[in-house]
C-alpha cells in the first residue's frame, strides 16, 4: 500500500517536471524559427478547359483568379513573395494585435496621468495664491495683538 502511494507520487512528480519542461521550451528561439513559413515554388497557372460551359459568374471568378495567380507567378515564380507576405502577416499578428489591445489602454492611462498632474498643479497654484492673503492677515492680526497688549 505504501509502495503504491510512493509510485503514484513519483509518477506525479515526473509528470509535473515534464509539463514544466514542455512549457519552458514553448517560447524558445528555435520554436520561433519554426513559425517562419517555408518557400514553395509556384506552379504555372492555367485555365480550366471547360470554362466556356460554365455560368458567367463562375467564368468571371475563374478569370479573376487566373489573373491574380498569373500576376503572382510573374512577380515571383520561386514563391518568395508569398513567403514574404505570410511572414509579414505573421509579424502583424504577433506584434500588431497586442499593440492594438494595449496601446489604447496605455494612452488612456497617460491621459489620466496628465489630468492628475494638471489638477495637482491647479491645487498648488490656488494654495499659493491663497497664502499671500493669509500671510497678510496673520501679519495684521499679530500687529493688532501687539498693540492691544501695550
């Protein structure tokens, strides 16, 4: 019975270590390099032979797809343009989406900080403006007290 519990504890410890190791390797630089899309050479685009028998909408979409594919093939038959676009879209997702989420929050926080400092400056200015009449009042009252004591 005791050995059975020890075996279960050992298995649990080993599993937790494996989970910790797998989590630590998830963000390694080699894993990030695996995210780069591979380069696939493009095949030369061709039009379906039975295009004349299709409906006009299907023909127009087929012609549009052929035009786009032939333009892409003319620019980069090796497929590097497609890889470049995929890589930039991946970077947009990795960098752009968090920026779109956190940038408004930080802008709001900085705006609130500006408002707080403006209000603090306003309070200090009012206190300083009120200090001059208070000092004059204290001086006048002290003169009155001195004259009354004589």
